[in-house]
C-alpha cells in the first residue's frame, strides 16, 4: 500500500465562539485506506467533515488534498478535485428516481446541448448510453439494481443511504467521505453496507467514514482516528484504538483498568 | 352544431389562447421559484419589459415581424433577469430570504416607474401581427390564437427536454431540490441559479410579447396584473411544478372566460383571484403539486 497522504490536516481548528468544536487536529489519511473517525457525540466529527468539504470556514490550520491546500475552497471546487461526501441526514433528490439521482452525479461528463437532445445527435446518444450504463453499474455495485426506477423518497431508509453513496460515486471521487452511513440501519442492512464499502475500497478509492457502529468500524477500517471534545486523542489500527486507555475513558467516562 | 354549443366552444377556444399566455408566464415563474427557492415580486415587470421590447419596439416600431419580436422579447427579458440577479440576489448570498423579497419589491417599483418616465404613461398601440382566422362551422379560431398555443407548446417541450437531458438542465433540477447536495456533487450552485432565473424571466418576456400582440397594446403598468395572474396560475398548478403551471394557466384562462360570460367583463380578475383563493383553501399544494420538495 502506498504511503501517500491523500488527505492531511495541520492544526485544524474550528471554533464557534468559545466552543472549540475541533481543536488543532493533525491527522492524515493514506491513499487506498478505509479510514475511520470515531468519538462520542459532540466530538467534532461532522464539523471536521464540514470543514473538509468547504461547508465551514476553519478558524485556523490548513487542509491538504492530494498535496493541494484546499482550506476554505467552496464545495464544488473540492468536488472537482475528487472529494465527495454523503450526509448524516440523507440528502437525496427525493422526487427523482434512483437512476436519475445517480445521473446527476455524472453531470460533469455530459456534453449534450438542447439541440443535441432535440435532434438526438450522436453526442446525445453517447451521453445517454454512458450515464445509463454506468449509472446501472453503480447501482449494481451498491446492490440497488432493482430500485433503479423507484423515486428516491419511496425507498427504505437503508437503501436511500446506499443510493446516496452510489450518487457520490458517480462523480468518480478519489476520496469518499461517509458521514454515519450505518445510522438507523438494522444488522442485515449494516452487513450489506459493510460489503459495499469493501467493494468500493477494492476498486481503488480512499474512504473516510464517521460511524458509531463500532463493529462496522473495527471490521472495515485500516486506520482509525479518535476525537473527543474537539481533540484528537488516539490514532492507529483497530487493535491500538481498542486498547487505548484514553479512548476507553472517553467512551466509558473513566478508566476501565 | 347547435348555437349554444358553438357559443361555449368559442368561449373555451378564446380562453385557451388567453390561458396559454398565462401558462407561459406561470412556467417562467415556476422555473424562477424552483431555482431560487423564493417568491419574486419583479416578475410582472419582467413580462412588461419583454412586451415593451418585443411587442412595442419589435412589432410596432422596428416592424421585425412576430418571430424576431418574440426573440427580442426573450433576449430583453433574459438581460433584465441578469440585472435583477446582480442587484437583488447575488449581493446578499446566504442572507435571510426576506432581503431578497424586499429587494425584488424595490426593483419592481424602479422598473415600473422607470418605464413610465422613459417610455410612456399611455397605452401604446401594437398592430396585428397576423389577422387571418379559420372558420370551423360557426367557430372562429384566429391565427394568432394558434400561434400563441404553438409557442407555448414549443417552449414547454424545449424546457422539458432541457431539464431532463442536458447537463445544465440536470444541474438546475438538482439545485431546485437540494442546493447543498448539488454543491457537493460539484454543481456551481450560484451560477446555475443565475441561469435558472434568466431562463424563467426570458419565458416571461416571450409571454409579454404575446400579450402585447394579442391585445394590441403595451403599457408600463401592465406588469402588475400580469405578475399576479402568473402567480395565480402557478399556485393553481402547484407553484413549482412545470406541467402544473401549464395546466393551471390554461384552466385559469378558460375559467375566466366562462366567468366573464356568466357575469360581466368587470369580473375577470375577480374570477382569476377567486380561483386562486379557493385552490389555496381546498388544496394548498395545487393541482399537480406535491407536499414537500416537488420542484421543476
């Protein structure tokens, strides 16, 4: 596995008035890894994601993506560079069908103009074929093939979450950020999600995942960063994190030893 | 055909032609609201300026013929839309929505009063662009009525294809449903909103030219009623649904015409707005609107 740091933060801080939601966090993600971010509620995980994807302006520190300083970039610029995310609260285009949702993710590659569409030129037919075929492939990757023509709002919860990931994949990101993808899922759905994440990872993409489901995290992550009250308290593989006294204290309130 | 039947069929035909103009205005309005997530109060003035450019300068002064005049109305209203975007929307990104609301009211007054000063306070005459008619039995269908309905169909079909198949159209639909998610997929939300607003305004401009040509007149304060009719038709159809706006406009036109027959022509606007109030009371989501996030 390469040692390239695809994503790196240096002393990243996000303060809301006196509240230090994220405080001088140094972390990095290696290319090809599945990287977990865990921590109790209010640890600053989602805030960190928001800063990484341009939804929040950091108070201090820098963010590097593929060596480029992307601190304060607007969301669409980050996306253009190959960074995409899913949300804790599902943000699908509700009245579009599953396949249409994914096709929006492809919008970069579309070349069709209004005249192409009216006269059904070759460019139009190529675009249609590309987005439909690749869209269906993506849906298959996420085990959503049978739902292609369902309206997003009509799908079961766990399925909507997978669809959100499929849509993010359509923009062909090098780094995918997943914010609590297993939230509200039953064990069967979580197992399916876990398999999906592994497949995406095997396809060569780097994934950062925030999750409360410890079993899922321990199962899929190569490295894990633990945050507590805005501070990074531990980083390492699953074994290291599991036995770190600081982590145990953060979760249980006092030392278990 | 009995006389009564022909009489009412005639009312419906005239109503459809008038309704087609309402429909076009309502579609433009729905596109703007879908893109911006906001009700705009300058729309009537955009329609008026389209009528001024295409109907008065295009048809009456420069004698460009109807097709070029429609194009002129489209282009003029597009530019006005860009102007409104710069003045009203882009200046306060992320501000409270009330700011946009108030600025659109202000700009509406500026455009209306400005037109009265620079153009005229009188009704200006627009000559007939086509004066032929077809007679089916005793039923008369004016060529211009067919033109109006044809333009409505052409533009709504183009819009449909644009939104469904092109990159920009897809981005516009995404922005109308969820700006955050769209931004994350790499859509330049601000730019797409600007274009969505301009397209909606341009459709309103075309409707303005048709309005001027159909009623043979344009005047600086015609935007007031036009804007409210567009709003009523859009509410009728579900506010941001495009097929709904089309249907709402056509129905509004027909209902108004039948109502005028029942009462008198003074009742025309009362009927239009009465329909809007009743729809809001009975089915606030409109004919084709759905609760929640249904947008263009």
